[in-house]
């Protein structure tokens, strides 16, 4: 065991750890920019867009619930379609719509 510990290149390990910390810092910065961008876009939502957002969340929750319930199995396609439509609209509105109000 002692021979193994003597053969470790501590400088290489230190360099790799610094590289990992740098990568983690970059990921944290990117996540912060993502959150700031989405928050700014969501602040511009109208009342109808908030309704669409809530419908998206509700339909997603119901769709997940239908996967585990026999009662809603026949409505699963409709609920998923509502989720997909509202999710796609919100995705477009937040990330691709350049029209600022």
C-alpha cells in the first residue's frame, strides 16, 4: 500500500481537481444565466400565458397520474396532448420569441 501511495502524482491530481472546480464554476455561472434569462422572459407573461403555464403543469401532473390510475386511462392521450401543446408554446415563448412587449 505504501508503494502505491508513493507513486501517486500529486501535481496531476491537484491539476485535475482545479480543472474540475473550474468546470463546476462554469456550470454554476451558466445555470445562473439560464435562470436570469427565464425569469426575465416569464415576467413578461400575460394573464393568458400564466393560464397556459398552469394548464401545462396541471395536465402534466394529471398525465403522470393517469399512468398509475385505471380511472383516467381512457383520457391519457387527451391529457398528454394538452401538456405537449402548452409545453411547446411555453418553450417557444420563453426561448425563441424575440418580440419584447
